[in-house]
């Protein structure tokens, strides 16, 4: 059954169903918007499978030549995957508040991507709440957040509920038609639960005729959220 409602928390996770094998499927409903399907399920997934899952979602949206943002580039693994998707004609804005993370991300990209396939990349050492000034409205296909702190880094330097919601509010108008925002929220550190709660409260208030919002919590308590812009809006949200 195809559902008309654009906003259903119970639907769970957005994914192309032919890209990923579902375990212990508990289907509550399916929604199709262009090439995206929603399904609700419960599964025990390895970390490797989680990354494959994320890759499937990104690759179903991001095309060569697109412009994307890695709002928390950290060690550069997400930036690397995005850079390979956009290709030499694409653009990647990679941001982190720590200089070390910027250096590490740039080194990874240079070592893993052939120079002929290297996209246009801009590195920004700043908080993710100040990224909107670097890109134009309606120009970005994907904005990725990996919240929390840098692995094996200073846990006092981390994203917060305030900085993340400020970043979301400023970057929403930057998405192009059918653009997506993906967030991974880690809740095991101080402030993590508050950050997740504030993010969920914020996106629950988005216009339902313009945004499709889904939420999935992994078996290992790493929740993942994805927000998909499904209609063009020329004005700021």
C-alpha cells in the first residue's frame, strides 16, 4: 500500500530496498517518493553493515558533479566516500573545528583518490554552525553530520545540542531539490542524549509538505537520522 502522508516516524529508515538485505523484517508500511522507499524493521547489524547501509543511501542520491558538505569531517572517512561519489566535477566542503582533523582528512583524500578523480574540495576549520556562509542556497545535494567528538581525541571538544541545531537551521535553505541531510548521533558521552533529543525536537517541527523525516536507532544504540528535502522552496525555512 502506498501512503500519501509525507511524515511518519513509524516508517523508520529510508533506503532503496534492493540495495540492502533486511533482517527480521517488521513491515509497518512503505512510502515511495521518486526513487526512495521507507520501511520499518528491526535488525542486528555489524558496524560494517551500518557503513554499507549509509553508502547505499548516499549513493542513491548523490551523483557525479554534485556539491556536498561533510559538516564534521573528523578523520575523513565520510569525506572520502562523498568525494568518490561526486567525482572530479563535483564539490566537497569539509569542515571540522579541530585543525588536526582537517589535516588528517586532507591527507586521507590525497592518498586514496587518484588526482584525475579528485573533486574540488574546500577545507574549513570552524564550527559546523557557521557553514552557511560558504555555500549558496539550493546548491547542496548532501549534508553529513557525524556528531560527538573526534575518535581517540579530546572528548571535551564535541558537538552540542545548540551548535548542531543552529547548524541545521542555517543549512536547510542550502539543500537543492531532493537534497538530504544525514546525522549520526552518539549518545554514550556527556551531552549526547541531550543533543539527540534537541535534534529530534527540531526536525519534528519542519514543514510536513516539504520535508520527509525518518529516524532509526541501531541495535547498538547508535541512532541515525535522515532528513530529505522533497520539494523545492525558494525562501528560507
